[in-house]
C-alpha cells in the first residue's frame, strides 16, 4: 500500500514542462461515483494466522515515517523474500482472474482466500481502518480504492494492490489488469507506467541516490506526455508496512543513498494529465475525475552488487 507524504521535499517543475498538452477528452462513459455501490464487510481470517500488531494494539503503530533508511539483517531479508513471493503469487492470481461482469468484491474474495491459503494475513484489513483485503483502484481512482459491488465493464482498467503479512513481516506489490476492449491511449499509459517502474529499478545499487528514482520516473512519463502523481510515495518495508526510506517518484531532493540491506517499494502512479484530486468520505479513495491512472509496484532489495526484485512474478521478463 502506498504512503502518503508526511514530509515535503523540494520538487522540480521540469516534468510538467515536458508534458504534451492534452485536450480534455472524455475517457469514461460511466464515471466512478462515490457511494453508488455497497461494500461488504471484511472477510474472516482464521484464528491460527498471525496478525500484525496494529490489529491488537490499543495505540497501533502503522509505520515509522522519519529517520535513517532501515538496513535489514540476513534473517530478516529471508523472511521478506518469503512474504514478497506470497504477495507476488497473490497478485498474479488476482490479475489473471479479472473478467468483465465480476465485481471488485469478487476479486477481494479471490485475493483473501489465496492469502489465507498461504497462512498469511491480508495486511489491509484493519490498517488505519481499511475494511477489505486488497485495494482495487478502477479507472480514474488513483489509489486505495475499496472493493465494492460495482461490476467491471468493458474498457475498465484497475490496479490491484496486494499486501500480506507472514512470519512477522509484510510483502507488498501491485499490478494492473484490463477488461477488453481497451482505449489504446489508456493501454499506453499502463505500459509506460510499467516501463517507468522497470527503468527505476534498473538504476538501484549501493551508493545510488534515492532521489534518482524520481528522476527516472519523471523522465519516462514526460517522454510519453504523461504526468506523475505527486501525492503518494514508495516506502521501506519490514516488520512495519511503512518504514524509511521514503521513495518519491517525482524530481526531488530526498537525502541519502542506497546501501546493501535496504528493502523498499517503488510504486509510481502515472496519470493522463495533471489535474485535481479528490478524496472520498471513506478517507481512502483518491480520484482524479475522468483522468485515467495506472500504477505498478515492486519490492526491491539492495544487494552488494546491485538489486534483487523480491516480488518478481513468474510471467515477468523485463527486469
């Protein structure tokens, strides 16, 4: 799951200048409307499955948002590898299950049942009050969409953001799925977002500036005339879902360099154009009206010689 900014860093406007001007094309004939569809209560998790601490704590700690980037021990890295692979397999199953007519609540059920079959906990349930097992962000929903009873229609696209908790650590990844027939411009946006993720991963290594990730994402997006959502970031991950470092996907001056043992997410959101954002009353769903968005996410480990993609899926060849 994404991290909202808790601290502001300096941003350059170069990315804005590189974007091609787009007329306000109407991309969706059926916009996503707040409150139009019901949300089914969270599904039960078997009692034997380990819960994250925020489920039982009186004053839950959801993350650490300041301080030096966390460097994990080899034992912790092994745990993170396992959790990341459960998340990756869950995302793969979810992506392949998407079809016209199913609801995002149907998808929540598929994700939930697969996660608990792995003796893992769906981290979103209870995280800051989130009511479901997965985030499903459809069309103009930028992120943190809550699964509901809206049927998927032809031409819809959605991000499926999977986070799981296993053996004391979290695994976090997200994928895009499409329902034919897709608008080719939206397909291009989805492909460009994945390219931005892959190109950002490829520069990761010891000594690399964390801020360089934002440079790469902005450059890939700008070259195709798209914009990068500046509201949300990637994050370190471990026993807590959110830990230092903060990974900013825009041009920025975030301090510090990567060292072996860092594990963090890179998860850019690209949009068709720079426009307004609205948050629904559920305090999770963020939309940019009639403005298509796309997001992909991976967990990255910094090794002695470069990087390892902990959430790489069996069908991926670009990294």
